[in-house]
C-alpha cells in the first residue's frame, strides 16, 4: 500500500518528470547528434512549453506528497510553488530563445547541448526548492541550482574573464553553502528532525529558543542572501554577471533570485512563523529579531547596489548592481510581514522577469553590432538602432519604477505594504533608492539618444528576430503597467492558503 502511494505521489510530480525526461533526451541527442542546434533548440522549447502547460494546469492544485505515518509530507504541489516554477520556466524559455542571438563566443554553437542540459538542471533545482518541505530536500535543490550555475558561468572556456567569474562564483558559493548546511545541522540538532512542519510545531511549543536558534537562522539566511545577491553576500554578482554568457546572466538574474526567495518564503510562511496571517500580520513563533534582520539586509542591499551602480561604465556591471538593489526591494516586501507585502513580492517578480530579461536581451543585441558593453560606446545608438534604444529605455524606466510601466506597479504595491505595516523607515529608503537609481538608468538613455559618438562606428543593423523578442518583452511591460489586475489576482491565488 505504501509503495503504491509513493508511486502515485511520484507520478503526481508531472512537471518534474517531464523536465527530467527532456534533460535525458537532450543528453542522448548531444551524444548521437552532436552540434545539431536546430534539433536541440526544438526539443528544449517543446519540453519547456509542455512543462508550462502542466504548470498552468496545476496552478490551483494543492496536494501533499510522500506523507509518512505521522501524516507529515516531504513534498507538495501548491499554488505558491507552481507560481515560482512558472517564473523559472519562462525565464529558461527566453534564455533558449536568446541563444540564437548571442554571438559572444563562436564555439558556443558546438556545445549548445551541454548548455541547455545545465540550464534545465537549474530549473529542476528551482522546482525542488518550490515543492520540498524537508530541509535536506531543500538543500539538495539549492545545490542543484548552484552547481549547474557555476558551470554555466564559466561556459566560455577560452575567456579568461568567464573562467574567473566561474571560479569566484564557485568559491563564494561553496562558502555560503557550507554556512547554510551548518545552520541546518544546528536546527536539526535542536529539534531532532529536518521536516519543516515538525520543526514548526516544536518551535511553536517554546521547547527551543536562545542563541543557538538565532545562530541557525542567521546561517541559513546567509545561504539565501548569497543566492539572491543580497547584502552582505553580494560580492560575487558583478564579476559573474560581467563574465558569464550574457543570455545566462539574464536567466541567472531572475531564476537564481526566485529560487532563493521561494526558500525564504518557505522558511517564513511555513517554518519560523505561524501558518497564515493573524489580522493580516504574520506572527513569529519565537522571539527572534526577524524584523530587524530583514530590514538590515534590505536597506543594505538597495543602498549599496544603487550607490555603486552610479560609478559603473560597463552596462552589464551596472545591471548587476541594479540586481543587488532589486533584491533589497523584494526583501522590503517580505519585511513588511503582512499579506500585502507577500502579494507585492510575487507581483514584482512577475514584472521583474519581463524588464530584466528584456534589458539583458538588448545588451546582447547591441554588443552583437558594436562589440562593446561600455557606456561611451552606446553614444548615438538611438539614431542607428532605434528599436533597441527605445525598448532598452522602456525596460530601464520600468526598473526605475516609473509609470506607466509594470515596474511602477510592483514597486508601488511594496511601498503601500510597508506603509500599512508602519515600516516608515524602510519605505523612505525604498523611495530614496528609487530616486538614486533614476540617475544611472537615465544616464544610459542619455548615451543612447543625446551623447555624440566619440569615434567613428561601423555599419550596424537591427536583427529582425531579436527585435521581435524585445517587443515580446517590452509590450507587456507597458500593458501590465496599465492593466495589472490579472497579475495581482494570480499572485493572490498563489498565496490563497496563507492569506487571511
């Protein structure tokens, strides 16, 4: 009976099984038909598309999986996890589409199979993070996402910069993983279990408290902060973003964050706080200074990220520091510790997917034409590549949080959640940092449309395929800035088992 139930639960993980099958199929194709990029991309896109169909079908499904005799599940399918899986899958879909554009490394085409396999392994890691209720399984998903990302960051073997980026990512990542697993081991030692629900019950009874519990939480949060590029574990981000393949950088900026944030949301919503909201406010089950910790990381991330971005001349490094700042904005929504803040975080992520992927896509397209990512080489691009310049401006305006773009809606909802929670200081820093970010985003637009070229530029052309992709991302960025209700409802549905 138990074997039959476990088999049924395993088959319920349809998206994970399909994704695993696609990975194995791609490995087979790479083995017997090496270099057939059309077949590789077709299988990849078809597989991801099938996974998305399954996920949208499961968006309202709630199911406990691998439940033991004590009635406690190891995994589950729920709307929140499905929401995160959809974001990760869409990010991977666009990354595969970007592969046909990026001309950074001529050897890339010969090894596309390896790239896509590793890419889908990172997606599978996010899926495990989204579905697991056991700290060991969560850590396994965390490592699958991390290790695949290390390899992808150094994928340009002939590039010293790419190899350096991968090495730095590996060293920082190994250290943060070690710290995180040490925190998990302390929590296991205190409670005698790794299941989130059982740990929550033990902590709720007051049987465990004190310095060791605080140490465990801080160590686990250190691993999460590394994954989302948050202060003070953000040091790897600029070098990795600059040295990695740009289409992977675009993916990493979204998928790595969503993976880290789903882990953080699980810890907050299902482990260290009472299940659901009481009078619209999350109630901690211990006396840990959650509010102070989250505010410190949030303010540090958005302030450090934006201030250092002011001095950047390389567009990819500028977007890297911008990514650190956006981790701070997202953490601000969680720090509100109310239902509005949690909904705002999911809404912001949905919009961040569009504007950040779009910004990196245009960086790829412009580099294809001018072979540079430096701001001074963007001078006059607006007159030669108008579609690229206009769409990049739309994405940057949205990243700033100005109307009528989707980024404004996401940031506005976070700000309102903070005000409703009386987090005036954090709301002030969010507003102040948005103003600071306006300067360096507008500076990019100044180079595109106003500054004159410092040297004679060769002939450039706009790629039709690339132009269509930019519009696919830019148009929704504008539309959702006006008609945003469907995304709000989608985010609320993802949290329906937690909302009051």
